[in-house]
């Protein structure tokens, strides 16, 4: 059984690294990428480049008209779109073929893809792919460039990218200790889950967004339970849990070869057991 390295960062203690984890090696943010995408939406709104109530077809004219889906719906998982793109996704590398042309072919039939009306909650990776495409059209630039301009630069963050150097990635060990191949997520799915970051940069991201509130109120991608804001992420061989309490406690937990359910439970438990201040 491969070991499960763990990295835990909290404001109540110095950063700790166990079992070979490294603060300067890139790991997949997976769905925590959605936090940056939604924050880009709020920042572009503040800059007057768009509004959250813009219908998706304003920025993606090929999208089916009259769906009632807005940019805010996409960011808040209330668009009614399904969790995944239609069709059977390859298990080994599910998003490898989901490039921008594949997304463009879906846009004219968004109305037929919806599993519910706008306003009903349905967690949707597909919705974030559509949102990312709309934001890049509004910004007239690439996803990496808009996230850098509207999120990373204002937060004074580096070490977050869609294309880290291969020799600087921390990958889960497989049989015989060989690194497992990561999913391909640099196409249309990138805004939903394709960014990479070092644990150090991820910790800075969480603190500056949720504790210091440098960019204002948390973006609509965050999940909330009372005083807790959180988001998780998972690929086939890695899982990530990020969260902060209103009292300033926070945590970033990244694990290899562990289920997201295990990582979420561990993260919540560690956060609960941390003394405020």
C-alpha cells in the first residue's frame, strides 16, 4: 500500500510537513481552482467589465438563448447544468478530450443539457467550464492571464499556474513507487479544476482570501456552514481540503492516495481541534 504523505498548515502553529511532503512542489488544486475562477468574476465585476447578472449568451453568443442562466448562476452552482459534460468520460483521463471545441459544440444545446431550472443547486464542473469560457471572452485573454491579473497579482501570489514544470510536481506514488500520471485538465475544464499550486501558495491564498479578506467578501464558489467557509478538490490520486473559520483559524490539507471523504473528515477534525488565536 503506498504511503499517504500529508501537509497541514494552520495559523495556530508553524507549517508542518510530514512523510516527505514538500512546500515548494506543485500539487493539483483540482476543484479549489473554482475559487480563483469565481474570485475573477467578482473582481471583473468590480472593475466594470461585466455583471454577475449577465446572461451566458452575452459573452458566448453561440450558447442557447433564453436559458436564463447567468454568470452568477454558473459561479454559485445554481445554473441547473449537470455535474459533468455529457457522454461517457474515460476513467483513466476523463477530461483529456474536453477541449474548447468540445465545449463550443455543447453551448448551442445548454437548454437541453440542464437537469433543472436556474436557481436550483447542482454542483457543476461543466458550469465552471462555461463560466471560464465566458470570462476569457469578456477579458479578451487566456484563463491564466485573467486569473493572474484579477486574482494572483492583487494578492501578491505566485506559484499558482496551469502548467508547472514537470520535475516540480508532487505526484502520488503508484506500483513500484513510480509517480502516477496526472489527469489532463488544461482544456475547457481548466477553470473548474486545472490549476496547480505549491502548498505554500495555497496557504497564502486561503489566508488572504478568507482571513484577511484582501479582495472583499468570499466569492460565491465557497461552501459555507455557519462560521466555516470551505472548499475541497480531488483528482484520481490526490485530494485537498481548504477552510477558514470566522475567528481566523484556517487549514490547508493535501493528501496523496487518499479519498476526498477521508481528507475532508481529517481537515474538519484538525480545524475543530485547533484553539483560536
